[in-house]
């Protein structure tokens, strides 16, 4: 009997180096992609080491700087309490991006597990799981997140959990489709015929060969998660004042758009730049995986 072997798994280090070289080559040929990576790198730097980008406190106000327009000393201007908006935007990156990371991780992990179970076991399990997923998909993600935050309580942590749960359904559907496609391959049937245990078949063959599209979706979901976290912060579901958070910064400036527009516009531009850049990078990575 001829045994059909599964696709050989390349060395992780060699694959990582080859992927990095290819990505670097693509980046150097696309200036817009270079700019997107630069903006995301700056935002990550803000989140990881805010003290390197500003020496001002995001909480302490200066009465002499109230409603100061953008200057060299205050690049984003100052708010109604004289707090430096650039410092608040820099420190707010940590709050928003950490919540985004938690949300995407929750959606990726649980969506992968649910989709794997539905696609591998099939029949009754597939029907029951996917009907629940369809119910989640029928409810707008932001509305579902708002309801969950209302139940869990207002905080950035609960916002991250709610956004992650609201995004699980999309990951589950993509993972299920990939698992069904992999299960139809000859090497899976051969493994089953040779008596390979289900757990071994799932961990060694089905899961590794089903993750490509889910990983691409995770990259694409980052921009959406940032926007969802900021939207809930804008609506007052996230970090309470005076905590710096991008959505909250925009909300604090909306009452002054007619007289001091920079209070809302500067944080909003930072948010928009990061979301657009993250989306541009995710689209590029998705195209690379397809090619």
C-alpha cells in the first residue's frame, strides 16, 4: 500500500528568514507600505516606551497652557485643563493597543478552537456550533460588544474582552472552512487508515495546515479591533477620565470642535493613521500568503 505523506513542514527558522527577506523586498518596492510600517512602529514605540517620546505627564495640567494651539512645545496643542495632548496621545497608545492585542488574541484562540471542532468532528457538532456562530454574526459586532461591556462593567479590560468575543465568529468560520478543505486531502485519509489517533492527526496535520488563512485574518482584524476599542472608548465604555485613551481623547474634544478643533482632530488623526496603516500592512501580508 502506498502511503501518501503530508506536506513537509519547513524549518521554522529558515521559513522565518525567507519570509522576512521577501517582506523586506516588497516593502522597499512600495513607499506607501514603508510609511505604514513606520507609523505602526511609532505607535508601538509609544505603547512600549512612552517616556522616550515625551517628558510631559498625560495627567498634569498647566493653567498657562489651557487651549494652547499646536506649537513646538505642544505638537498636538493642549486641552481645557492645560494637559499636553501629544503626551496624552502617546500614553493613550498603550491603553488602546494593549486592549487591541488582547481582543485579537481572544478572537484568534477561541475562534480557532471552535472552527477546528466544527470542521473536524462535522455532523451534529458542526451544525450546532455553526448555528451559534450564525447567531453571533447576525448581531453587529459593536452592538454586541456594547451589550457585553454593559454587563461586565466599564473598563478597558472589559472592552478588550467584549471586542474579542464579538470577533470570534469570523475566525471560527474561516477556520472551519480551512479544516474541511484539509480533511479532504489524501494524507489525512491515509493517516486515518493507518490508525493514527485523532489527537495526533489534529495536532500534527490538520491544525498546522489550516492556520494560514486564520493568521492572515488576525492581521486584518488588528485595524478593526483598534477602531472598535476606540469607538467604545469614545462612547464612554472604556477607560474613565482622566486615563488617556484614543477614543476618550476624541470624545473630550468634540464639544470644542467649533472653537478649538485641534483637541479632537489631532488624536483622531493619530488613530486614523494607525488604523489605515495596520489595514495596509495586513492586506500586503494577505497577498503574500496567497502568492
